[in-house]
């Protein structure tokens, strides 16, 4: 006998299977925020690929990221990179910090209700934007304003400690130091000396700049702070020594 219609049981089975398929498909659809985070991860992976290609050709990493090579003014060269719409990239070349490598973070203002940062690094793990990251593998984490505030406070405290250390150095040398050492003070003039100073935790004294016998300036960062304000600075002497408009008073640290 030829059958032209489905039995009730067969129809129920078809409906159940269809609903299961739709549910499975629905589970693969990303929410708008998840789609943004996925684009942030994808952008970082593209940057890793671009940097590895640059390293293969030059035996060192690029120190800058530009959308147009005509705008590259970095001594170590630049990689061409354009992030996805809305994504904001912050790139650091780590040779400046005494390391060999680089790190980058990405944020997107559209994630205002659930702010996240994605990052990647190549080099020493101490330079990772977040401790949970594995070298060369992009990862994301929720922003923690309270933690950032605590770190910024420690950076300001470190910069304040640097002031009496420099004054003690000046008493010995009638001049300021142009760098730091974790060991015994190295006497010298015109910026050749090194003051004994060790930053707290993962704080990094990015630069201690000797200006003259009347002043100096310094900036500090921490790889765990990946969104502004993320740099703190201090200066002594003339207000012309200020490295940023946020730093207005000699001997008073500020962040931007």
C-alpha cells in the first residue's frame, strides 16, 4: 500500500527534530557584545600574524602599528594594521622597558555596559597586559576599576618615593640621577648617575629623564592597567619639565 501522509507519531518526530535543530542554531548566534569581543580577539590574532611576518623578515619586531606606512616614524619599523570598526588598539614596544617583544590591548566603547579588554603579548610574562594570558595567545578579561585605582595609587606612591631618593642623590653629587639601579647608588653628574630605587609590584619606571641640576621627570606604567588613565608621571624644577598637561605641580604625581 502506498503511503502519502505522515502518521501522527512521524509528524511529532519531525517537529521535535526541527525544534532541536533550531535550538542548536540559535545557540551559535552571538550576541552583539559577544560579536564585538570576537572581533577584538580576531584583530589581536591578525596583529600577532603581522608581527611574526615582520620578525621573519627583519629579525626583530616592529615598534609601531600604522594604517599607512607613510606615517611610520619608528626606528624599528611598523606593521600595517587596521582594527575592526569601533575597536581601539593600544600598542607598546617592549624594548623600551628592557624587554624584547611587544604587547597590545584592544577596547571598544560599545561595551560600556559590560566593559572588557582583550590583549596579547610576546616576550617576558611580566609584561603581559593581564597575568592570565599565555604568550602569543589573545585573551579577554572584565575591566576592574577598583583594581586599576589601587594600582594607580601604588604608581603615585612609587613616584613620590623617588623624590626623596633623588634629593638624597643630589646631596651627594650636587646633581640629579638620570636612571635607577636596584643595587647601590651609582654617583655621577649630568644624568650619568643612578639612584637606588625599586618600583613596587609590577610597576614599571618607563623613563627617568635628567633635565638639569635643577630638575628631572619620570613616568610609570603597569601592564595590568590597560585603559586610561594608565600612565602616571612626576617632575621637579620648572613647570616646563611636565610631560603631560595632567601633571601641573612640581613633586606632585598625576595620571592620564
